[in-house]
C-alpha cells in the first residue's frame, strides 16, 4: 500500500514539475513565477 502512495506522490510531483517547466518555457515566465505557480496548484 505504501508503495502505491509513494508512486502516486512521485507521479504528482513529476507532473507538476513538467507542467511548470512547460509553462515557463511557453510563456517566457521567470523561474520563481513558475515555481510559485507549481506550489499554488
């Protein structure tokens, strides 16, 4: 059970990181803005 939770948490973090990076590249936003957006989600 704990293994599934670990994978879900890892997938969520990886997804947020990928989305934040994509938005940062696409919109030309600053690194801190992308990080703040990621934490707000």
